[in-house]
C-alpha cells in the first residue's frame, strides 16, 4: 500500500521526467563555470526572481549561510526571528563560521516582525555594540505567507536603518501563489533571496541564492571555502530546471489539499486546526498530550507518516494525491472512535 508521508515537503521523489533529464544533462566543471546546465539554471532563476546573479548550492542551509557570511563581517549582527530557520535550524552556522552574532526577536504568527520593537534592537554606533547589518525574513513562515502590505514597511525599515535585507524564501513561490502575485512582487523588496528546489518543487537536491553580481561572486568564494564547489553538478541542476519551470504551477494544488485536509480534520472534536487564512501547503493541528505519541503511531500502522507531538505539522506536496486526503481524515477519525 502507498505510504503517505506528511512529515515534510522535502520527501518528494524526483519524477520520471526529472530522472530522464538528469541522465541526459550536458555537464562540465562548475568550479571552472563550465557546466552549461548549472549556468542555465542560474540564469533562469535570476530572470524569474529579477536578480542580477544566482548561484546553485547544495541546500537551503548552505544558501542562507553564504548569504549571512557575504552580508556580515566578523563582529556584525543580523536581526532574525526566534523561530526562523536562519536562527534556530541551521546549527548556529553564522556564529560558528562567521563570528556573526544573531539578534533573535519573536515573530508574529504570520511571519512578520514588529518593526518598532526591531528598531529598539538596532544597535547605535557605539564602541560597546556589535554592528547591526542585516534583517532576515522568512516567507513562507511555518507555511504562512507574510501579508503583502508588510513587505514595503519592512523594506522602508531596512532603508532607514541602513540594513541589508535577506529573504529566506525556501518556499517563496508558495507565498506568491497564495496571494496570486508574480514572485517578483515579493522578491523585489529584498537585496538577496534564497530559494529551495528540493521541497515542494520536487527536485532531489539543491537551493539557489540570488543577489547582485558582486554579492554572488563573494558567495561563490564562501561556497568553495565551505567545500561546496561542485564539479559536474549539471545532473542536479537539470532537475532544478524542471522544478522551476514546471512545478511552480502545481503549488496551488498543494494549497488546495491543505485546505481540504484542514476542513476534514475540523469535523473531529478532539482536534484543533490552526488558522488557515494565510496558510499555504501545510496544516497544523493541536491535539491532547495523551494522543501526542499514540495518534502518529496509529497513523503509521495505517501507512501515514507524521511527526509526533501536541502541535503537529502536516505538510502537503507533489507526492500526496487529492484522493489521499479523505483516507488520512478517515484514519484519524478511526483513531478517536476506537479510543472511545
Ligand atoms: C528547509 C528550509 C531551509 C533549509 O533547507 P535545507 O535544504 O533543508 O538545508 C531553510 N529555510 C527554510 C524556511 C526552510 O524551510
């Protein structure tokens, strides 16, 4: 029986077409900038996101780290969300490799940061303080698309305080699809953007960092230093091209599946479903502590994978079919019925 994996959208398998273009990709040595497929992917990404230059990297973590290392010097500081990937989920890389100090601040559930509060944390030019250099946002944030009208305000904030502005846009295409805007309506506000190809866009490996030409040249050197200089990487980039050119159009289906799942789960008394207003391809549920381990275990017995806990993320993606949603709801209902 089919396994329905709702733990993350990173679990997507490369499609038959992706595997075919990977097998046939024209390749060269990318450290010499001679891989035509990597070069093509970087060009396509730069055009789609309206940035001067782009670099193909191994992961979102590497991409964000290159951005932090390129924006900030030793002793500089970046303002970032307390629950943001670039602070909490990247092993403290900026501190380890760059001696860069994070200034984490609580974010609102829609991914926005209170700018008056942030202003109080921008450090004045004083011999005692680190230099505040950068603001990082994440869009989508836990699946929530940041409200569009927040972006110009945040951009103005960075201008007033002379900060660079980086977007961890691992899932930024989801935000654009949610608000039915071109992705550039979001990315134009930022100096640099990181996108993931390996999540809901379905590529097996890879992320892209985008920014000005000189910024990306710097990032390219950091990537080499971190051991990320890849050779015939075109076999990976070929899948990335399919991800960017063909799979963005499927994201709306993931959002639809998330809404369907949310609506199904709302009919179960024991489950509280988080607000879906700004949500894209995820559905977050809250369950009682006594079910935190046993519900996911029951789901697993029925070929559905999810994390355990009292606040569970269910991620929708290319490899979950619309027909699977009804089955997931049925299994969860059955768990509560059998408990009674
Ligand atoms: C997944 C993710 C990353 C990191 O990507 P990896 O390829 O897993 O290293 C960064 N930021 C956000 C918001 C993510 O969801």
